[in-house]
C-alpha cells in the first residue's frame, strides 16, 4: 500500500527515490520538476515500471497532459481502485501547464492508499512557498532536477557508461561534453550510439571514436552556433563554423549572418532593460523567458556593451564582403572563421 509518511526528507535525489521505492517506501505523490528533463523522464519511467507490470499498465496507468486536464479529473482517477494490480498510477505530463494545482490540496489531505500520482513539470518549478508544494513535500516527494553544468558532464558520461559496462578516456569524455552540450537526453542517445559503434569485445571508448561518430558526422544549426557564442565556447563555435563551411548549401553565410545580427542586437538591447531578471528582459525584448535564460543571460556575462557594438559592426562588414563588396579572394568559410575569432577573442 502507498504509505503517507509525514516526515520530511532531508534531500531528494534520483538515487534516494530509487532506493526508497526498492525498499517498498512508496509515496502517494511524486512531483518531479526542473530544468533538466532527463532525470524527470527517467524517474517517472522507473516508478511506472516498478509499480506496474507491462500487463497491469493497460488498465491501471492513467495519463493526463497538463494543458488538457483539470485537477478534478486527476483526483477522480487517483481515487479509483486498481484492477488486478497493487496500484493505480496517475501520470501527469507537462504539469507546468496545470492552472489549478492548488486544488490538489484537497486530495493530499487523504490520499488513496492504492494510488500513486506522478507530476512531470518540465522547464521550471512550482513555488515551494505554496501550501500545495509544502503538502507534497511533507507527504510525498518534491524533486527538483537542476541543469547539469558543463564541468559536470564528464562525470555524468563516465557514470552512464559504467552502468552499461563501458569506460571512456578522460579526454574523450571532455570532448563529448563539448560536442553534445548539457542536454542529458541527447547525451544519453549519443552515448548509446558510441556503445553500438565499439568493435566487438572492446569496452573502452577512445577519443578517436568520439571524433568519428559524434564530431565529424554531427549536424549543427545556426542556433547551436548562437548558443556556443553566447556561452563563449570557442571549441564548439569554431567546430560549428567548420561544419558550415563543409556544408555551404545547407548553411549559407548570407542566411546565418542575419540571425547572428539579430541575436547580438537583442543582446545590446538587454543591457538597457529596466529589470535585469529573466522575466524583465523577456518582456523588454518580446521573447520567451527560456530564450533569455538559455542565451541572453550567459552572453550578458561574457560580453560587455562595447564589445557587442564592435561585433555588430563586424557582422555588417562580413555580410558586405560575403556579397563581394571590397572582397575578391576571401572565401565564405574564411569570412565566417574571421568573424568567430573576432567575437570570441
């Protein structure tokens, strides 16, 4: 039966959730939230697979989407008794779109002992000061999945491969982080490809394998270049510029320069925002908050206003030269490389 323990957990991690579930300490509600979707997905999958068999899921797993569901529907599903199974599992995807979560307080006062409700709140979190958040934390699990920093990626890569019975050279792990970035779902997919690419009987991933199967074959887009420049990630930015040069039809310089010009123009405007918060800058620029967090704020830390003005002037110059103005010998690839070095150094 699902227990309703009122003691507050000191620290919630994916490991502690797995450990408690395997020990039979099942909570009536799991609210999984945060910027890193990888752990939210993995924990919800683990809970479902450990609470219900594949056959039981047909009748006892009820899935809702936050934008289309109301709390009353979720509560009604949670109050239903399981059919031929120990639990009814209610999965709420995109819980960030729920507009009336506070009404869930009613259910938390007396949760169904044979039901487990899992909320998956992506790209954000609820205010822990809310009563409903306090009730979830007290009687269930309130877990926040934070974005992994670039410096933590090699550890994630090493641990992931260890669970798969493989190892990786330290330099190769660092390069994987540079190539793929902090999106852990994407990283897991690339690591699985590397495992399949290993020669028969080989368990150690070397840097040459990473370069061949991730670096040289990976396709990049202009927004990945924009993010690399925002973070002032020189290795990645130059890598993407090189990729563009090798694939000029898919990545023409005349198409990419306006995107970069718009980004740095927005960056210049961001310095004049009356409120220097994600919300304030987003409202000032007329863009989404996630765009501000992902690229504008990192760029504001890495570039000052004077540098940005010079970058805008340089982009104009490169654009004119790419169209033949004052230029007869420099290729588009060389022009882009020149621009990257001007921006980054």
